[in-house]
């Protein structure tokens, strides 16, 4: 499965569950995760979507470390089967 197919499934499932998953683009700050996961009650997380078996680039790894140090949840997914579990966790916090 291609990365964009996994990303589309993530967006569709987030909307189905009452949230949104907008593309996250931050000019001047490279390496940020692909998507914000926003749900009612102020629930927020970040998602980096990779093609199956692909690794994070070093800059992506540093951005994820930076965001988690600030207290944010950041998920890396490379299989559509991970989506339900990730969204469950975001909605539960």
C-alpha cells in the first residue's frame, strides 16, 4: 500500500469519528509530521505517515523528539491497520 493511500484512510477515519486530520505544513520548519489529528474536547496529536517499511529521516526524528518533549503525542504509521488503534488513543486522552 502506498503512503498516500494510508494517509487518505487516516483522514477518512478521523472524519468518520467526528474529528479532522488536516495536512500540517509549516513553512520554515522542515520535518514536521504530515497530519494534525484534531478531535472534540481539545484532543490533538500529530501523525507522520510512511510507506510500509520506510524509515524516518533524521530531521523527522528530531522534530518528533521536539514535539514529544513539549508533551504532544506523535504517531508514526506505515500500515492502515494501525489507524484505529492510533485514533482510539488520541480520542481517549
